[in-house]
């Protein structure tokens, strides 16, 4: 992780899967095992599979945080299941970190590094 135009950082790619009891009610149109991947900033759905916008809305605010490095003691490092937004639905969305992806800062932002960013 160098300075200037060669500065890099890593974030986790994520796999999000619908999980829950096999006999529980599902009201969001999902089926157990439905999933999507987040590769960098790109959300990828398997061919022919949809995903409820309401289920997506419940997990979306956490995805960027789950992608970032954090202390092993941070709850974000360990808690992986998000409840379906419908209180009558038994499903959960399980977020799994699948692999690190490296980005060059200059490829994802036009904002220059502050001159004091590496001082401590």
C-alpha cells in the first residue's frame, strides 16, 4: 500500500445467501440458497435468478462495512446473518467473505490523498 498514484487497498468480496429453516415461511419470493455476490462494487446475480428489493434493502447498508478490514473483536468481523425485513418471514441473509480484492486508489477516485494521510 504505497502512496501517490500507486496507492492500493484491499476489500473483501462477499457472497450473500438466503438461509433459514427448511419448513419456515418465505414471503419475499426467494428460495433457500438464492444468492448474489459482491465483487468489489459490482453486485452479481446468478443467471435467471432475481432478488427481492426489500431483502436487498435490509442487507445493503452492511455490505460496504463487511467488505472492509476490521478488528477481530469488532462485531462486524463475526456477525454474518441479517433478518429478513418481513417479521413474519423466517429467512436470513448470510454474508460470507470470500476473498480479497486489491484496488488502485487512482482507479476508483479522483480525490488526491491528503498530504497528512500517512503521518502518525
